[in-house]
C-alpha cells in the first residue's frame, strides 16, 4: 500500500514539476559560482600541501590567532559605549577566543588521535617496521574497504571522522569547559587591566 502511494506521488505531474524547479534552482546557484582553473603548478602544489599537512586542530589555531589579531581591536574602538563596557568587552572577547581556541584544538587533536588508534588495519606497522598487534578496539572504526593505512584516502577518512566526533564532543564542552573558562579568564584580564573605574560623581 505504501509503495503504491509512493509510486503514484513520484509519477504525478506536481512532483515532476517540483523536481524540475528544484533542478533549475540548483543549476542557477552553480552558475553564479565563478569557475577558475589554477594553471600555476606552484600554487597547485601549495594547495595540496595545505590540504595534506594542515589538520583541523592546526586550522583551529590559525582561526584563533586571526581572531585574536582583529576582534579585540574592533571592540576597543567602539566609541558608542563607555570605557568600562569597552574594557569588559575587550577582555571577554580575548578570553572567549583563547578558551575556544584551546579547547577546540585539544579536543580535535584528542579525537583524531583516538580515531587513529581505533582505526588500525592489518597492514599497520610500528616505527620499527613490525606489524602492530591488533585488538577489537584497534579496528573499531576501520573501514572494510581500506587497503592501506598509509593511503591519502584513509588518512583523510581518519581526520574527517575525528573532526566529526570532536564536533559532537564540543557541543558538551562548550557548556562545561568553554563558558566557565571564558568567565574565569575575563575576570583575570579585567583585574590585570586595572579593574573597572567607578564614577564618584554619581
């Protein structure tokens, strides 16, 4: 009964019109995106190097450093609020960037390391070149179609899976680590900057 209804709906005129409209919208979106062929061999090698060598934890450090060099100055130049508000805003922004960057880096790094430990293949060898003795936990995340633990595809698989797991973990750590650490650092930075000024005229 369900399959008959599904088949009827898929063959209906309205369904086909919706499909055609959806394809047109997607194609229009793709047409807007400019196409660029990279002809420089040096640039292509640079992009490939970044893709292979810079992991998501390192990418999080880069984003944190970039934010630290820009966002606090934006808060400090906000003349529409009083000095105390600016000071707290700058201190909180710095604290939030540091807390988010540190927890993001270490959680990503830890998750990727864990996935690496639990995604071993029969071809896995240690630094001495000897085959690794595997347990069930070592092969818990190992894909059945992987042929070598040194292939780019397998390395990308482990990094991607580790990043996905890290994102799940960080939905929890945002509340139990990031928020308290941000508050602690903000208070320390405010105190180190001379504390809040009181207007004695009021």
